[in-house]
C-alpha cells in the first residue's frame, strides 16, 4: 500500500504431468515481503496473508504454507528450483477447503502467527528485513493478483503484535523514512 518497490512479489513454480506417470507434481508459490516492520522478539497475536482475486473463482484448496527459515529472505530468482530449494520451517499451516468469490474480492490465509513468531525471535531477524512464504500443495490455485499485474492489489502481509512484548535492549528495528520538503519552514 506504500511503495510499489516494497510490495510483495509473487513467483509461481509449477510442474506439468510427467509423460510416464501422468501425475502432476505440487505447485509452489513464493511470496516475499520486503521491509517487514516487525521488531525482533515482539509477540505476534495474528498474522495473515491477504489476497485480491484477479477473476471470479470457485476453488478447492489443499495447500500448505511455510515460512523461509532465515532472518532476511533473499529475492526470488528465475533459477529453476529456487522456490523448492529454500530452507523452510518445520512448522506449517494447512490451508484447505473451498473458496468462492468475484474479481476484486479479498480473501485471507489462516493465521500464521506461530510461524512468524519463530522467525522474529531469531538472532538474525531485525525489523525491516524481508520475510518469505512458500505455499505449496497437490491441488488448488491462488486466484490472486501479483505485484506485476497491479501493485495496489498485490498480496499483503497483515500483522498484529503486542507493543509491550518488545524486549527492552535486545530488539532490533531498521526503518527508512523519506519525506519531501514542501515549505521553507519544514
């Protein structure tokens, strides 16, 4: 919602059915959020991915969400296997069921707070770092806008944390603020 250069980027890795088996392998989607404004050690009470539908849809999902196991996620690349090759947390969140809606509707993932709390408590995490999620499964497609289609409709990470839970003296938060001088008195 702020800067298009810091919007989530959506990468999809998919496999066609093999000629010998006729069975399709998992679909994997990578979401990377740059400059996540979450201080180290803060206790998250709720965290969800929010998507905006890019078409009318009725989808049955059987997906698993994982968080990349690092304190500062690297940018995704076009290298084959980049999404599948990343180290992810052992803790996962299942996302299964059926969703229906119209183009422009929003829909949310289940709560991801437990996974993100584990990352934000790492010694190499600092607020302002990047956080990546891998969404994978044998069935289902996310009918969602990506930053390439319309940055204002790109996936969003919504976090709620307890400000009083931030550890005094051992937390970390990096923030860049840019302001335009608009008057001589500024």
